[in-house]
C-alpha cells in the first residue's frame, strides 16, 4: 500500500449527522445512490460491501453516456463507527492501491467530512481523481438532503 505517496484532501460540511454520513458510506443501497461523479451511475446489483476490518468491497460505476464501466474496489483497513473509515481504493486487487481516510466531525448542526486520498495525484481541474471525488461529494450532498 502506498500511504506516503502524493495525494489530496477534500473537506466538506454536510447537512447531515455523522451517523447519516456513516450510513451513506457503509449501506450498499445508499452507496449505489451516490458513490459516483455526476454523469455516472452505480448499479445497485454491482455493489458488494463487507464493512469490517479486512472486509472487501466492490462496485462498478457506469458512464451514463458511453456505457463505459469502471470496476472499483478495495479493503477496509480501519473502521471507527460515525468517526473514521480507512480503506484501499481503486482497481480491485491492486497491490499498490491508494489509501483513503474519511473522517466525520460534528460542526454545529452540520458534519465536517474530511476525505484524504494518498497514492494518486489530484488537483482541482484535473478531470480525474480530484474532480471525480469532488463531483461525487456533490452527489453525496444531494443524497443526504433528499
């Protein structure tokens, strides 16, 4: 695992509790609704999550226009309910998978979510990792306020 490699961090405040955000990250039905950037879908039948340390997860994003498919997966490394998730992310079974850390912190009547991805470069406007996750968090904001 590449934990010291370059990466990026995104911080968002959501109109949701830490418990609601935790559920959005761990419930397969919710994951299918939001875990993709705009213009992409995640079919529910592609979502398999074993949410425990050492558990594996997989889902496939599908480009709404082209139909291109993007299998994604990883392994959970740490779970502290309602506070912190750490998991590998990317191409399923990659030995050098990037590592994502997601934390949830109450912030008044909102929750601050910090997403840190190490192992890939990302900058605003890259039309790749950074922009994809940033867009997915727009979809997550819509999901938790629906």
